[in-house]
C-alpha cells in the first residue's frame, strides 16, 4: 500500500471518523476544521463523542502519532473535503463552504495531487471544484459519504463506496486510498454518476417514507389500521415500505432531494411532491392529536417526547419536532419537552419525565428513542389516567401502557383508533 499524506478538511460526523480511519490504516493525516474550540479539544486529547467506538479510535490514532489537527489546511498528497452543504436561503444547495476551502487549498494543490469531495452535492459540483482550485493536472473525484450516525464506524468500514473521478486516473488513484480502510465493495465510475447516485439513494428513502406517510393518511381517512396493512404488504418478497412517523429530519434526507429538484425542476415532480408530503407530516400528526383532544388544543398541556431528528441520536438538525412544537404553540397548547440525548431545541428545554407525566393532558412521542420503549413502569404510572397518548413512530411498549389503563394511538394505527374510539 502507498503511504500517503492526507489532509482531511471538515472534522464533522464524516470527516473526523474518516481522518481517524486513515490515520490507523498507515497514512499520515492532517485533520482541519475552522472551529477553533473543536481543534483545541482534538489536540488536547479531551475530545469526547457519544458515537459508538469513536473515542477509542481517536485515542488509538493519537497514540500512533499519525494524525495532527489544525485550523488551516496544510500541504499534502491528497485532500479530502467533508464539508456541510445545507439548503441556502434561496432554496438551493449552499456550496459556499466547498468554495471557500477550494480558495484556501488552491495554492497548495500540485499536479498529480488527489482532491476528493465527500460532501453530498448537486450534479456538476466536482467539476466546479476543479475549476475553483484551478490546477487542472490534479486528480479530482467525488466519493459520497454513506454512513449512518449511530453506526458510523461499522458503516465507514463495511459499506460499499462509489469512487467517481473526473478522469480514469483520478478514479484509480482515489480508489487506492479508500481500499486502505474500506472492506465493502468499491465501485469505480465517473464523478457525475457518483453525484447523482448518492442523491438517488437519499431521494429513494425520502420518497419511500413519503409513501408510508401518505398510506397512513389514507388509512386514517378510511378507518383502517395502516400498521397492520403495512406489515402485511411488506410480507411480499418485493415490497419494502418504510414506516410513517412525524416526518423526515436530519441534514441529508430532508435536504438532498432538493438538489435534484434545483437541477431539474420540471422533471423532478415526484421528488418535489414527496418532500412536500414529508414536510407536511407534522400537520397531519397535529390534526390527529386535535381529534384525540376533542377538537381543540387551546390551553391543553402537551408533553412532547423527542427533539432529535431520529431515534437514538443527539442531533436535532431539521428535526420535524421543531415544526410540530411550533404548530402546537400556534394552536394555543402549553408545551413541555423531553429528550434523553438533546438538552434543548431553540427555546424548548428538556425536562424530566417525572415532571411531565403527572402534568400532561396529552403525551406525544415525536422521536422513537429506545429509552421510550424501555420506560420504567413507575414512570408510566405517573401519567394521568385520562391522558391521551399519540406515539408518532409507533415504538411504545403498548402492553405496558395498557396495563396502566392507558391506550395508545400511533400515526399508523390512527385509522383504527379513530374508527373505534373517537
Ligand atoms: N424515517 C421515517 N421512517 C422510516 C425511516 C426514517 O420517518 O421508516 C425518518 C427518520 O426518523 C429521520 C429521517 O427519516 O427523521 C431520516 O433518517 P434516516 O435514518 O433515513 O437517514 P439519515 O438522514 O440519518 O441518513 C441517511 C442515510 N441514507 C440512506 O440510508 C439511503 C445514510 O446512509 C447517509 O449517509 C445519510 O443519509 C447522508 O448523510 O446522506
């Protein structure tokens, strides 16, 4: 294996683990980020993460002495950019972080160096990056990240990777680097194909969840249990419908489909509609709750469980809880919140469940944290006997709640609950 000096730019949830993996796989690594405090922590050995295995990998890399951290990029053989690409105020992808880094590394990049873009980007951005850097003899490739927070290190090693170079030499040389730590299949292709393939992956998931959310609405309207119907439909060997819930959050699936829509607004009708369906899901859940509380939320006390964008992560970016909490307050409800991993979301501060349960007229599970499935009986017993419980992702242990005389509605069972109870 060729030992390479690699500068990884962006020490976020993708860049840092990638840098550490490279550092324990025989490379010399420079990890950069403009966040001074983060770099200080990484340098001083005080970095701490809830992500499984990350702390151990960090200490291992430091012991090997194969990684240094700094705020500005330094000269290397290869540069890997793992930077955020959010949706900007114009509704288009904001690639300014990539543009800015291109400006910084332009004087460092030499002919034959490798420049890899891992950020999810609109089609054509890898080519733009090469132009922004302006060293046409460097080797450019898009290698989209594919990891799931919570299982990051396993996925980084075992997931297949797409390597899409602007030239075959770029693809081949970039693949050599990734072969040093990836056990999954490495798929070599062109940059534009890698870019659109990554967007297809997340769009597929978004459209699938939108379909599940729409099925939940349809079944609610018809007075049918969507949950049972979805379970049965998914028993077909070629059907795999995902689960309805409060909506789609996170900085990937709720964002990336727009990159396709911005590139082809006329062609991407289904993709746009799926985004809109998922964005509107908190309104559907709000209306279910309203029906459960006899039509009005005015002055009703609602405890919302879950601020994170999905189960068992401490990340609330684009969380559908935000829209839901805002809607609740606009209806005049009194709102208090809890999350085992996120301490606050804007003005909403986590409070102990012991304080919320005796207080609440209604409990809404927004995020399917395993802590909510595992709730202890003494906590459930603190809920009021007439409390209404709406479990959006459908994760509560219904038997234990029912043993306390409390019935539970979920987004996918609301049709049946409505037909029977409401
Ligand atoms: N969700 C549902 N129903 C489901 C599954 C998820 O409502 O059945 C919701 C979640 O609660 C969450 C949102 O969808 O709010 C997104 O969660 P996720 O677990 O589907 O995805 P992310 O955004 O955490 O990670 C995705 C992954 N992409 C795919 O699985 C195709 C991951 O591999 C990517 O690395 C990541 O996007 C990314 O960065 O692109």
